C-alpha cells in the first residue's frame, strides 16, 4: 500500500462527482430543449442523462501483494471511475398542449424533455455533499501526512 493510496482514491471520487455535477448541469440547461437529437428525420427532445460509476480495477501489484501477504487486503479500495453516461430511456417525455409552438404535433401537443428539475436538484445536492465529504477526507489525509513528517523533528 502506497503512502498516497488514500489521496489517489479520494481524488478519483472527486473527479467522478465533478463529472456527475456537470451532467446534472447539462440536464438542467436542456430542460426545455425540444430539438435534442435527430432520429429518423424527426427531432426528438433532449433525453435526461445520468452517470454510472464503477470501482476501479485493481492493478496487478495489488493482486501480487494479496498473494504474498497473508493479511486480508479486501478492505483496501482503489477508487471509483465513471464507466458510462447513459440516456434515461424509461422516463417518458412530457406532453404539453401548445399549438403555437413550432414543434407541436397535429393535435397541438409538444414533447418536452424527460428532465425533472426537482429530481436534478436533489441529485445535485447529493453530488455536492459527496464532493464536500471527499474534500474533507483529502484534507484529513494531507494533514496526517504532514504530521507524520514532523515525527523526525
């Protein structure tokens, strides 16, 4: 286990949470975008996006150390990564009656994105709190490393 393992793990979480906040911001910015993507010659509204996170794969050295040592190293994590950003295919588009809108269908209804601002704000608060918690962990780790340097004084 390296001296900087804790910092590397925490920094991967900071990067992932920052990307999550960026995706949420994109969703909020496109809450009224009726022309998000062209599908079969027709415009489709913007689809809500979400971040899928997964644990980082352990490097070969961790498996080697585990084989050499008799101690249980399963509790040591190696961080998190964003595995993909997916479109929300399950939530249907909102249908709003607005016959004056240029994207209204023959019945006067407009398809709006499947973005719920309340849900996005809850996700944003969650991502912000996770980011803040990881900053606290990073600073605590840094303080412990600085204190360990003072041992030899």
